[in-house]
């Protein structure tokens, strides 16, 4: 597809807002790029659609999303005379990921080199991808070259690699003589085996899991002693041996075995020691970045505390909760800390900032705590009073007997709950009087946490008594003899009267009294 054949060019993504990116797209396609779609949402929608395609849970329309390799890759090797020793294994716009299998016939180790076919088209100066040496290649037992299968791959990121190499070893197994119909035909060795390269193009893509079929090798000529046949007489009377028509010489079977070969890659990059040094240096930089971030955060914490406390102490919510002398001194220290931050404290260690912040908080945090206590104190006192009122109402219900809800509780337990209630009521009254006389800039003797603790104790101990379950009352058991007597009477009442007895004499009398039938 040429730029002239394109109808329009739509660009998406956050980077497309950069004017230089738009200009580059326009220079390549000779058309002004369009931005009719939402640059950010379109990318998110595309990712969502791809997730739905890959997920077995959702069913969407079938879309084919295919990545391609924009730069063709050529593979070369050392060949013989009049041989093609290179081939383009991956063409331009080859889909990725992609795998191809190449076949060679070699007697010695093989070195292949991968490079980009057109160095002027790639955006970097080095066109060589790397060299890959396939070791431990041996000829066949009969001296012929061995077949070598080499698997090359472009992964989903477009990175080239030689992933596997294997040697096809031919093993002969002797076999007993067979009839002519079972004789195995000899398979001639490929002509390319003489010069180390298969005549088939090495770019032929083979199945990934292609099984190696056993092949039959050339027949081995049998010696005269091993031949069998019938004896015939020549003209001079001597005996000669003739080949039997029903037997054939022993033909060895040939089986193929696939052996993995080691691959030694040599690609541009750092060696092992250099790589370890770079990794160690990277860890050092990460540690330095972490320390710098902690130092910067400590400095920002001092600056933030200075601005926050100064605004709240000078006419803010904390002004009434600090003594005038302490407040003025703290404001002076805050101003000194601010001046120090933009002068000597611009570039100090983390420990210096931490110590400076601690000295300010030692004076400022008690003021903040007094404010927080005063703000939350009323709510905690109200919760305690509500608990006292509910428990007192339950105890009064017991004494007035207005309800039988607590009538099953022993009086001693009620008196115990009433005693606890009286103690907490007295503590509440004393605490309320102390808070009424407390000034805002003074530290309270009783904290909100203590008020909550007293309320929890009151609720736990009193309701454990008042919420005792009522004992279960079992129904009275009935006498079984009384149950059987009425049943017997009922049976007698329900028994039907017996039918009157019938006599045979009565039947005879009634029969005799009937008039006889008239007979014509």
C-alpha cells in the first residue's frame, strides 16, 4: 500500500498531541493526520477489545490483529563453490510471532549469521543481528554429511533468535532375508549432501512438530558366501550357484534419530562481567534514588509543617489552645525554620531534616492534641450519658415491675448493676465539672480515650446482668393412665349395636306361608 492509496490517517494516543509527531506523520503519509477520535479512550477501548477477544468468557466479533516485522532479515553461512550461501528467511511485513525451519547437510560445525537485509532502511547503524554457531556436528557413519535442522524464530516483540538445532542420525539395523515382495527399496542420498547443503531451498517452512519418519538406506551388496540359491551344472560339468527366485539378500533397516545440538550465540552486547557490573551499578542508582526521595520527603515535611502550624497559630483554630508565650516562641521558631530551609537547609541530609521537624513538633503537637481533645470530648461525654440513661431505665423497670422483661433476674444481680451505674454516674459528674473549669490552653487530666474506656466497662458489666436469658419452663407431663381411660370409653361409645340373631325355623315358616305358584 502506497501513501497515495490511503484515504485518511487517524492518529490516537497521548503522544499524538505533540506537534512534532503530527508533522512527522504528515511527512510520511503526505496527508494531514486526523484526530476525530478520543486520543486516550480509543487506546483503552482497543485494549479492552483485545482482552475480550482473548478471554473465553466474552463473545465478540472476530477481529484479526496481526503484528508485522517491517525489516526483512537475511541468514547467511559459509558454503561451497557455486553455492548460494544466504537466503532471506523473514521478508518485509512478515507476521510475528513466526517460526521457520531450515535444513542443512554438514560434516562440521555450522555458523550462521543473521542481519537486516537493507541497512539503509533501519533506524540504527548496526545491521548485523548476531552469529550463531551450531556445535557437535558429526558426519554419518558412512562418511556422508548429516542432516541438520535449524529453527529460527521472530518472537512477539520482533526479536530474532536461533532457538533450536538438531542432527538427524541414521542408524542401520540388520534384518533377515525376505521375499521379493517385502524387499525394501534403497533411498539415494541427496545430491546436495556432497557439498553440504540440501537442494531444497533452506527457507522451506517445515511443521514445528514434524515427526522424523524412518527412511531406508541403500542396499548393501551381499557377499558370495552369503548368497543362497540352487546349484546348476554348466556345460563343462562344473556346478554354479544361481539366485533363488523366492529369496532376496538381507537388507538393513535404517532408522532416524533426532539429537539436539548446542548453539553458541554471539550477539552485539555486553559480556557477562560487563553485564554484572552494569546490573550492580543499576542497583546502586536505585538505592541512591531511594535515599534522595527520602531526603526530599523529609525536607518537604519540614516545609509543610511550618506553613500548616503558622497558619493555624496566627489567627487560626489553634490560637486559643496555646499559651501566649509558647505561641509566640513557636511562631519565631517556625520563621527561623523557613529561613533555614531556603538558605543552609537547601541541601542537607535526611537526619538533619528529621531532627529539625522533631524540635518543632515537641512544642506544636501538644497544642494540636489539646484542640483535638476539645473537639471530640463532647461526643464522648454524650455517648457515656446515653449509656447511663439506658441502663438506669432498665433497672427502674425491674423495681417498678412495669414489665416482666427483667423479672427473672435475681435482686442481688440488680443491686450489683445499680452499684456500677452509680459509680459511673458519679465519675461522669466529676469529669464534667473538671472540663467546665478547664481552660483551652491547659492540658486535660482526662482524655477522650479514658471516657470511652469507662463507657465500654459500664456497657459490658451491666448488660451482662440485664441481658440474662429467661429460664425455660417445661410443660407439665400428663399421666398415661388418664390418657388410656377416656380412650376406652370412647371405644365403647363408638361400638355399633350387634344385628339381631336369625333362626332357620323362622325362615322355613316364612317360606311355607308363601302361596304356591300356579302351573299352566
